[in-house]
C-alpha cells in the first residue's frame, strides 16, 4: 500500500533552514499519527473481519432443505432427490474459487487461434474421417455442416477425450448457494435434477466442468433439456458417450439458434493500415445484444460491396465480391475477419471471438 501525504515544491529562498526543519518534523509527526491509525484499524479489522456476503445466507444444509422441498414440488421423484442430494454436506471451495478467479492476462486473439488450431487440426481431420458417414447423416438432418459439428466437438471436449470430472449436482449446488450468480445456477440445478428424473444419465456418470457444463458438447442442463437429441434411438439422450447423440445435439443447438444452411460463417480479410484508420473513424461499433460482450467488440454490419469500396481486401490480396451480403468486421492486432449471421450462432455457443473464430477456422481446415 502506498501512502500519499502530499506533493509540495518548497523553494529554499522562501523558507529558512530552521523553518524547513520545523516543516520536516511536522510532516514526520503527521505521518506517524496516520500510520498509528492505520495500524489500529488493521488490528480491529483482523479481530472483527467483514463477513463475506454468503454468511448472511442460510447455512448450506438449511439451504439444501429448501432445494429438496422445491424439487419435490416441481415433480422430481423422492428417490431421485434423496440420492442426488444425499452426500452434499458442504459447498465445493474449489468451484467457488474458479468462479471468482479471473485470468489476469488474456492471450492476444492471434496467439489463441494459432495455439488452438495447431493442437486440433490433425486430430480433427482424423475424427472427421472416422465418423464421416454418421456426421453426414446428422448434417443432412439438421442442415448444419458436418465440419462445424466436429470443430465444436473438438473445441469443447478435445474430441471427447476430456469433458470434465466434477460431479454436476454438487458443482451446481455450490454455485446456486453462493450469492454471486445464485439465480442462474439454482435454475440449472433443478434442470439437472430433471435430467436425472428422466433417466437419461446415472448420477455417478453425471460429471462435467466446474460450472456444471456436461458431456462432450459441454451443455448446461437447461441447454440439454432444450437441445439434446436421441439420434441413435435408444431412448436416452446420451451426450456423454453416444457419438450419434453428441453430434445431433450440437447440430440441434446451432439450428435452434438460427444457423442458416448454405451460408458461410465469414471470411478472413486484409485491412491495410490506412483503411483501418478510415474504418476506425467512419464505421460505428455494434450496439451488441444481451450480455454477450463479443457482439459489441465488432463493427456494425455493412454490405461486402461497401467494405470492398473502403479498400478491405480478400485474404489473398484480391478484391472482395461485389455482394450485398451484410458483414461485421472483427479485428485482432494483425488479423481481421468479416463475419456473417452464422458467426453470431457460434457466439451463442460461447460468447468470445477467440472461441468462435477458432471453431470457424478449424472447420475450414478440416474441410
């Protein structure tokens, strides 16, 4: 902690040595008093720490009693409630810590994309070849490109190799009890109980991320209830182990958010420095939608023909098409992308340009 008493410029011609000495001693006395007061406040704070917000809430066990009663009122069977909540004695500290902790530094967009693609392109092509017949069947049914499905699968769970180890019910109960985002996670907790009530997954196998995202597509429970599919026809929507259900669920999610068949996600472009300066001065930023910050970190949409007229070039240095296709400009430090409506569907899966562009570019390289 830095203590700032003040800044003064004292000229030697204005004050005699004795006056300077007196001023110096007075400042030392003031500083000593301030330090004593700070020390006293520190001791008092240590003896009577400010309670965290959660201390004003019911205890975890008392809170769980309310969850049990509400779950039963929602039609969740008694045996499901008892089994799911039986061993929950305290919240998971590691989950609250992960929810509180924010990364101090964010990788530049170009670095994130480069690392993501280098780790996934070869495996993505192999997985696409291995599951091609099934992927094409799913793609035809939902009108979502198979390469996009594989790319999201690879980005979310490394092609099924890792989809999380946290018990979903316990993670959600922790976050629902914690006051930071309790309303959102309380709803997700009841959605997870409803999934167990339906019999789609056993409690011991219901595992995922620290935030409750489940299975290989990393669906939150509410997304599972709305978009998960039983494509293999076995009576269960198994996004944990069934490739058919996993691929169909991803495709159904994208279709539900408005994926337009036959339309690209966008394209990489070149923006010369002079053109970038003109765009910064003349083209407005997007107003965005909802809580997704990424939808505001881009320009408004303009027809490709207007971007062409301003001097934006295709990635190979050639001219852009003379098209009325509306596109927004997303820029990193050195790379630039004109993105279309389908790109916003990728943001609906995960609201981050690094994510959406990595998915889009990986899909292009799989193709």
